[in-house]
């Protein structure tokens, strides 16, 4: 990591630099910086609050979005701790401190920042891939157990994610395709939504055993088929954009109609007919036969 130490106690600063260099980090040290000369980016800044409060505030303002700022404080007050943390510093450590404790804080906040960035990336990705699924008319009640019947696994996933955020409960994912699903369910010790996917893959006796097992658990089950005998609450939520359902084989005419309706605004007739393996004339005849209006 690239680390900047801003500390006017020279002996302490040298001790910190020596330890961090031994750990393989790159360190810069200054006693009292000119804010205009701070142009380099750092992973971590160790900032002494013995400096003038206005200078500390300026440094925090400049680096709070790109660096982890840890305060080196001689005493605790609004000026040395409370206000700087409000301004954007992450934490503080009291002088004199054990060097191992400082190093522990550095790695802790580095890991937290990495996890936060990864989590935001995953959130953005999930939001992107599920953006075309409209759940505005679907209410998933916080009562368990519950079964979601859908033609799309992603539809079920989005409902469960939204409920998790709404009631502030984590999710434990278990695929019923796994040979150890029963052990995994029994192993859940903490409060969470137990989300069981692939219910449709189970045989009848396994489904019955599962239903008994989850009667008193905070459980949501996902199935890509209609489950007539499920004894608890059920919700049906299908994706209208799903090209092929999970339980029906489409006729050739239905398939052509679906493809034309889905892609005629994306491709010109020449390219669309090639993708369908038919001539432009056949495409025109199919439109006429199936009552498909050509969209411009």
C-alpha cells in the first residue's frame, strides 16, 4: 500500500515508517504539509491532529474519497476526533499506541474498502441484469414458508433480493440440486431467509420431506414449474420477456412469431430472415399468416 504519514513528532513518525517499510509498504513522511503540494494519491493517510484543525480539515476534504484516513490523536475531543470523523476520516488511534494495533487498523480498513467496492460492483451488476423485470405489481409478503412459481429463475431472485432489503434479513442460498441440501438447511443457525432453488427438480417424496422440514423456518422456495400440492402460500410471477417457457415446447409458428415480435425492431428483414433460416418472402408470408404487424 502507498501510505502517507503526516506527523510532527519525528520519533513517532520514524517508528511508523520503519515498521511499515518492514511490512513491504511504500511510505512518504512529512511534518507539516503545504496542502497545495499534496498531489500524489495514497491508499492510507495517517494524520496527526496535533496540526492546526483547519489544515486537518483541508487534508481530509481532499483525500476522503480516495484514501483511508486514520487520525493519530493525543487526546479525544470534538476538534481532534468527532469533527474530523464527521468530515470523512475513518478512525483514530490514541498516542502512545502499540504498533501492531495501528497495523491491524490499516489492514482492517483496507479489507473493508475492498469489500465495499466489490459489493457495489455486484449491486450494480444485479441491478443491470434484472433491469427489465418489473416487480411493481408483485408483493412478496414477509411470511414463511412461501413458494414462488416462475418461468424465470431471475424473477424469483429479484423478489427475494427485494424482500431481503425490505425486512433487513440476509439470504442463505441453497440449491435443491445439491445432494446435501437437507444438511445445509439444518446447518443454518443464524436468522436469515433460507432461499431454496430448483424445487421442480425434486421427486415427489423429496418434496414432501422438504415441506415438513421447512414448516417452521424462514424459507422461500423457487420452482420453474406449477406446484399443485404445495400446502403453503404461493405466488406466481412470470417474465413476459422470457422467450421460452420451462414446461412447454413451442410450435414452429409460435416460435417464429415470438422471434419476429421480439427482434423485428432490432434487425432489418434481410438479417432477421437469415437468422430464422427462411427467405424474406417466407418472412413476409409468415407475418401475413400469423397477423404480425411490421413495426418501423
